[in-house]
C-alpha cells in the first residue's frame, strides 16, 4: 500500500470555513486550481485523531454536489459512529464536487476542464493543505455512488499505484449508461474511448489493481450492469468482492451501505484484508 503525495499541486486561492461556525465537524473548502480552470468545492470530515489517518474520497452522483454525501447521506455520522464503536480507525472523509458541469461531469477529462485530475491530484492536495497535513497521505481510498461509482471504479483502476482500495455503490459501469440520467447529449462530453468502460480499464491494470468491492440494490435500474461486470471480472479471474442487497437507486440504500465501504477500507488500512 503506497503513499500518495500532494507535491507539485498548488492553488491560486483557497477558502476555508471558520471553525467557530462549522457544524457537525464538517469543514467546507473552495479552491481555484488548474484542473478545472476555476473554483471547486470540497467538504471535509475528520474522524478521530487523524494524525497518520488515510484519506477516503467519496464521489457523489448526478445532480449532486460536495455536500451530498454528508447532508443527504450522513456519511460523517456513519463514519463517526463506526469509529466510536471500534469498527474503523481514524480517517478523513473528502467529499468533493464533481466540478458542476451539466447534470454531472462523469469525473472524466473534457476539452476545457480536467475533472479526472481534480479528483486524483487536487482533492488530496487541498485536503492536506487545509488540515495542515504533510504532503503525503498514508493511503488514499476512493468510493462513489452511481456516476460517482463509475468515477471511483474507473479512477481507482486507472491509477492503481495511487489508490489503496476501491468501492462502488449502484455504479454506472460504462459511460453510455450516463444517458439514463443526464440531459446533455453524451457527445458533448467527448470522452476518449479508453475512459468509457470500467471493465476495460480494470483489464488494462489487472496486475496492479488495488482491492476492489462493489454492490448494488436488487431493485436498482443498474443491477444488470453491475451483475454483468461481476460476471466478466469473475470470468477474467480478477479478484473482487461483489454484493447485492435489497434496495433501489436512492439515498436510503447508499446511506446504509456506506458502512460496507468504510469497513472494507479499514480492513485494507489495518492489514486485515485478505
């Protein structure tokens, strides 16, 4: 499990919420960086004594923003409860905006804006600067729901030396499935062919793939796509964990099963994962 560096990343401006006015331990950040050629937002939730703790990046779905995981999914409360109960160790949750392009950026590189670089490079760097951390995180983890699941699975696989673990909930598994959710024609995204398929990305880096899990609700509109990804990975002999639970494409499902992601990441960080 390698370390991640924030070296070489700088921001023209960085704004942070006043600790005296923050609620529920949430810290709100706005930065202007090179990847998006403009401002972007990030919500941070430190859990426990975060000296030496890993960074867990949570990616939201379409129509969402940096506050979605916390204020629709209660991610900070779930993590705090699990930490208090001894289920997980300290961690920092980083919940970024996707860049707020259209109904959802897809966390891919567009002609004018690099939403991929924003997540992979700038989010860890911004979190480190705001929290006064060293440039290196002990470990980076990435997870997401729906469009954010596509982002997590694809980026985690594309950058296997950067991430220590990957998790997806109700994930889009191929960029074409974005058409079920967004109003903009998919041609406007101009996504390179090599960045469209989670499966193809995983196959390219299979020898270095971090531990991977994903789940989907049995009543979810993306269930067959998730089952197909599981079948393809199994046929290819790629180790992963796939689970199905009751539920649909909704926050009640994602709120419940974030605990599975946090438990999985804790097992990796503590060396318990097999």
